[in-house]
């Protein structure tokens, strides 16, 4: 299954919210939809969901108009939509039936997902009695009740402690491995890097960067090297003395026991590698430093809304 968003535009009055937005979500993969607040992410998601209609462009599935009634969709909104004074089990069954399940199937799915989330003991509790993190787990259970083919997650890790975040990561990975297509929106770039092969960054309602994360990172200069070693204080003066003609600068990081070397040209890294190993230094790691996704995000969105 391939959901394609093609050349979407959307205006609210005189305000242009989306301009020529295009990307695709495929079965068994996750794509990151990124941007600062107001960049157009939520509007894009609502068009995919059929809440808003685009002014132009299209949403298709496998080349045909996207019929939302024939695709199981699970949506986890950033602003949660459960009922605080209702019992959890009743809510899950109700939402399951809203998504097309029979009452019996909704009840079975409720038992399954409460158990998977470690929340079975709270089935008869009112939602308002739960912690914020446990409420988030219930919200995710609601999202996955119908065994969705397309999953849209908007800040799914909000309010979760590290243990519950690990549980949620495992569940999302299971859904991707099971063939679901996932659109993942978050400001927590470490999760984007963990789940997504591709990203789309919006700024001011248009795409400013898209593609495979690995390819994007490799497009940056590859002349910054990190050498991790207990002998880092000896390595720094050695490389300056022996390889000064190919090195632009060096600095040491005492906290992480490493040397950072900036080469004049990326192709000099093999010469640097050979020199430190032939000298017999005890090297734990020698790597090219790629920019963090967070830094890339800031670079492309600093001038946004």
C-alpha cells in the first residue's frame, strides 16, 4: 500500500497554509513529517484524514483516489480526545465500534490492547484517575484498536517516562514490521531517527527539505572526524605534529575522552586513520561526524513561523 500526497495547497482566507506539498507513506515504513508549530503539519494530516479538503492537489492510494472508508486508519492526535469521567474499557469498546468493529470484536481488541499496554488492571477505572503517561498509553490503544493499515502519530511520546517510552517504541516497531504505513510527527528528533527512513520538513507551509535521512546527512561535508580513545590527550598533539599539513583544527573532549579533528579535505580521513593506528594508539572508535537531525531541523526552520 502506498499513500501519496501530491501537490497539496490550502488557504484559509488570505492565508496560504500549504503550498505544493508532496510525499508518500508506504506499507512497512515510517516517514517523519517535521516542522515548527504553524508550519502546516496538522493541516496536512487533517487533509489526509478527510477533515479538511485541499484547494488543489490530491491524496491517492496505489494510484487511485484515497477512499478513507476502505482503509483502516489509526490517528493519535497531539491534543488527546478521550473522556475523563468514563471507564476505560467502555471507551475503548465505543471507539472500536466507531471504527467499524462489531461490539464483540471491539471487546476482544480492548482486552488485547489493554494487556499489551500493561493496563488490564485499569479497565474499570475512569480515565481521569490515571497518570498522564498512562492516559497516553490508553490513547495509543484506541489508535491501534482497529489494526490500522495507516497510522498517523502526532507527538506520541509526550508525557511518557523512559520505561513507557520503550514500550511504545516496541509497539510502533511491531506495527511497522506488520506492514502498517506510519506518518510520524514529533519535535523529538531522536525518535524520528529511530523509526523513520525518510523525512519531510515543512517551513511556512512548504517543503524545505525531504528525502532519506542517511542521504541528507551524507550530503554535508565529511571532513569532521571523532577519535575516541583513553589516549586522546596523546593523540591530539601527535596528529598535529605528524599531519599538520592536512588538518585544519583539533580539539579534545575530556568528558567523552575523544579528539575532534577537522580535515582540510574529506579524502584525508584515510591518511589520518592509518597514522593513528600505525602508531599503536588504543582506539575505541574512529568515525565521521554527521550533523544531528536536530541541527539539520534548526538550520532549515530558523526563519519559520
